[in-house]
C-alpha cells in the first residue's frame, strides 16, 4: 500500500491515477516541464561543446580570431559558417576546400548557429540565451521553444545567405534575436510590460548596425522569423491549437527551404 494524504492507496490505484491524470500545460499548450529549462541548458552546452571541439581541432585561434571579432575568420567558421560559394583554406599539407551552400553544403545553415568568433562572442550570446531562453521555455514548453529557437536561427542564416552570400557568418545571435522578438510578441499576448525587451532590442539593433563585421541581415532575419513563429504559437486558436502551431511552423520551415534552394539555383 502507498501512503496518501488521507489513508493509503493500493499501487494499482496510484498507477491508474497517474495514467488518467492530465499533465499540466502552459498558456500556449506546451508542457510545464519547460520550467526546468532543460532545452536552454542543452543549447548552451552544445555551443560550449562546439567551441571546445574547435580548439581541439584547429587551435586556440578559434577563441581569439587573429583578424578581430566578427571580421577575422577562423577555420571553424569557414568549415561551418553560412556562405554561398566554396572556400579554400590553405594548410601546411595543402589547400583544403570547404563546400559552400551553393555546392550542397546545406548543413551550414544549422552548424552556423553553434559557431562563434571567439570567447567574448560566445559568452555574450550564451548570457543572452540564459537570460531570455529560460523564461520563454517556461512559457512555451520544451518542444515549442526548441522549434522557435531553431526556426529563428535558420531564418537568420537564410537571410544572411540571401543578402551577403560571399561573406562567412556564424553565431547564435540569429536565434537570439528571434528570442527577443518572441519575448515581445508573447509578452504582448499575455498583457505584460514590454518596455524592457523593447529597450534591449533597440540597444542590440544599434550595435548590429554600428559594429563593423556584424551580419545585420542575420540578426534582422532571425528577428523576423522569431517574431513570426512566436505569433503562430501565441495566437493559435485554442481549438486544434497544436495542429495550427505545427502546420504554421512547418510552413515557415518550407518557406525557408524554398528560399535557400531558389538562391542556390539562381546562383548556379
């Protein structure tokens, strides 16, 4: 027998109660387990892990680019950053050719989200992810938050490819800007104060357009994609909410894939 608040219950009764009890959900249909912030912590761990792997493979230059932050390329960013044409990287053993997106290296649209230009770039983005990501994950739930993050990052990378295909860009900031936009959209939906997130957005946009070497297209693209996905998640009708959210996110994904393929076909 299992001890209960009043008396005791048999194990079969406890199991049946757990099976039939409805799990707690967020305001937007997500699992309340998002309050633990597991996705946010996992994303931070992946970004740090990629930095460690970069040092192990290519040396400490991946943490301190010789050409300066956002302007100096590292072998890691050349390997996995967003760029259209293929890139030749000279080594002591000869030139290494890294296939660009136009050559079929579509993986770059994902890997670029986890590659940074040095330790400062990494630290700033991870701080922003920790500050905003946990709140969004708790509000949306784990799966919806993960979809938001990945689609925002993908949207920013596709925008960077369309606007500056010959420039290598990388960083989690495409997804981070999407989280900023999502925070604003969801706060408005819940009737919360948005002044702080608006101020944060303004400051980051000023930095984006004034600091040399920053991919403004990636940041703005992530901002737009994140805001759009957040609107789909926040304003989906309660009836068939999950279906509407899934279909809406799928449409965004298909549109981004279409833009990438169209850009590749036009160039080639």
